């Protein structure tokens, strides 16, 4: 059987809608409101806000990634692009050199588009945009250029889940696979450990919008993700993440068919040593409890790593 599937953004290419979305997104850089911080900095003249990123995106690296979820990595890897900077300030971030210490180099639209095409040429199954929230305008401009030059891989929006509805609506019909984190169920805990006020409210609204756009994760006959929502939740020590509330939200408000990766790899990193409740790995019992909570809520599509214990 011939598979006629194609990524969403190609449907907007010939009409010019993809380019129009990129232009609309770029307007947000003058008084920046790309993330919920809405710092209003003029990034077009070099002003920098919480994300410390100006007119051009910065990247710390790119390449095929074989450590992602099975439907993304396949056998040739997910084509990851790691963007520098972040609108969250997670005190335990395991990639803090990239997110907080600004390791990386600026790339213009042409350079970013060329990287996407290079990942496609390398045989990657998708383009995986890691920490994209603060650089949506730059990403859209690069996708438009790359698509005009033959890009045809699905786009993965790999986000901490602190996204505005305005930016997400500009991405409607462009992103194929949304992969947000749901980090916290408590506003107080989100403020304390990620300096992110109103995170649960913003995060839940974003996840609902993402699911509205793409639905549940669709996996083709080769086991590769084509379209849909793939949710990540990092289990934190001492129940800090609010796993019970999050899995119930997914089951009751999103879909019991949500593809969920419960992650067990928490370890103290960055500033975690300053926070006693975070300054140790999770216990096997804590992770197993999270798995049991997800199953009890009715979630049944779990990434293979939920069987670690």
C-alpha cells in the first residue's frame, strides 16, 4: 500500500500561508511575548529578556538522536536541534549548560534551514526542535525556507510546556508532533523550583490546545510517529511533580489514549543541591507508584521506559 502521508506544513506551502505565519510570528519579536513571561523586549535591536536570546536563534548542537522515545528515534534517529536558552529556570535542569549557561552559537534563517535539510539528508525520521518556545518566529522562517528547498520530514515541537496560546495558534497546521512536558501540578512548587508563575494553568491550557490541533499520537506501520501528542512527565522526588493530578488531568481532560512517557531519570543537577527535597534521585518505589497512578487513571499508552522497575 502506498503511504501518501505528508507533513502538515507542506499543505500550507504553495498557498504562501506558511510564509505568512512566519511573518506574523516575527512581529512578536519587537515587543516580545513569545513565551508567557511576555517581557516586551525588542529582540530585533538586540534587547534580551528571560531567555537571553536576541533576533537570531542560538543552537548548541544538532544531529541524529537515538535516545528519544521509540516512535521518534526509529532506527536512524530523531533529527534533534538543541536551542540555547530557555524561558523556564528549572533549578534541577540536566541540560543547564544549554538552557541556563548559554552554550551555543547564533544561526540565521538560512543556516537553520540548512541544518534541517542536513538532518533530512542524514536519514533522520523527523526534525526535533528542542526548547523551541522562545524561538518560534525563527523556526517558522527556517521551516518556510527549508520546505521550499525540499524539506519533507515531520516537525516535533519538544517543549517544557510553558507556551502561550498565541504562539501555538500560529503553529496550527504546521507542527506534526507536539511533545510537551507536564512538570508540575502545583503553582507554588513551580514558582519555587522553576521560577515559573502560573505554570500549571498555562501548561494545561497549552496541552489542551496541542491536542486540539493534532489529536492522539498516530504511529505508522513502521512504528514511527507521524502526528499527534506525545506527553512527557518527569517523576520528581517526594511527589513534587504532582503526578496523580497530572495523570488524572490527561485521562479526564485530554484523552485516555494519550501517549505518555513517564521518565525515571531524575538525578540532582545544576542547583538541586541547594534544595533538600530535590537533592537525591527518585526511589524505585516512587517511580512504580507513578506508573500505578497512570494505569489507575486509565492511561494505557506508555513508553517502554515505564517498565524500568
